[in-house]
C-alpha cells in the first residue's frame, strides 16, 4: 500500500503497519516533481530508488537508480507525482532525512539532508556517520 501525501506519511510496499514506517524520511515537493519529470520518458522504470552503500571518500555513499517495481520490504513514498523507494537497510541510515532537488546557478541535483551524517564530502554524495 502506498499513500500519496504531502507529509511524512508512507507505507512499506507489503502494506505492513509499523509505528513509524518512514523513520522521518521526507521527500520534498521539488524532488517529487523532478522524479515525475524524469520517469515520464521511461518505458518501464518508473520508481526512483534511493540507497546507501559502503564506499565513497567518507565511508558511505548515496546511490540513485530507476527501477520498475519495489521489493516486498521497501518503503514507498509518493510525492507530487514521483515515487521514491528505499530498502530497509538504507532506511536506517536515512532516518530523519529530507530528499530534495535543488536547481541553482551551480547546477541541478538531488540532495539529501541527513541529520545522521557527521561529515560529508564536498560533492555531498558520500558521508560519515
């Protein structure tokens, strides 16, 4: 079950009820709109996967990918026409984060404001907890 929302409410793909299934993860309006724009031209992969992997210059790095369907245990968040999926392991590292899309003079990119990161690299794609 997935919920279209403008707040932090979302549900796991399997529809299971949890006390706080999002762990406070928020998708901004601008990120939702940009995801919807990106996937509008995709024939099959319509979901935006956000994951955390080991690596990068700071220990962990964010990975963005397009996928066709969520895994059974993924968190699914819909916002402004875009759908974000996050696996349970990555969700632990993303607790309290805001997934945003920023378009400014320097460039356009997805940014994650992660309160768990104590340090990050200059480009913002890797971090330390």
